[in-house]
């Protein structure tokens, strides 16, 4: 899976994620700015918040109640595109996925 991370300033980083990676773990491995993943993927921090764009969005796992609740604690505003990137597998079913990294609150 190719994951394209778009930064608030318009720059993009493209990563080839391995099966088993999440959008969060792939970002950490590649040092993508703005994705922290403080809790290690346990849905306890919301520092892995991203906005997901199609075409990937429709093929992603449905949001669980836990993810839904944790998205109330994101720094950046939540939108209908908001997901926790640790809950998004970089599986074989998705060729290319585009996510936007929220700007950090200053
Ligand atoms: Fe903490 Fe995703 S890494 S909620």
C-alpha cells in the first residue's frame, strides 16, 4: 500500500507501507511530521488523528465506538473525514491511500 501524507503546508510524503503496518506505524517509521502515536495504537491518545481522503476511505474498517469516542479529544477540529490512523491498516485491499495530517494547534 502506498500512503500519501499531505501536510498542512501542501507538502506530501509518500511511503510504501508493509502489510501489517497501520497508517500510524508507517508514519512513525518514516518520521512523518504531525503524527505522534503517543499511546502506541491503543486508542488512548488521539495524537494519530488524520483526515482520510478517498479512494481509500470506503474500503477502510468501520469506526468502532472506542475510536469514535477518542476522536472527541483531537487537537485539530474533527470532521467527517477524521480517523485515528492507528486504526487504519495498510492492507492489500487498498493500493493508494491519501491522508491529510492536521495542523498542530499553536
Ligand atoms: Fe494513540 Fe492512535 S496512536 S490513539
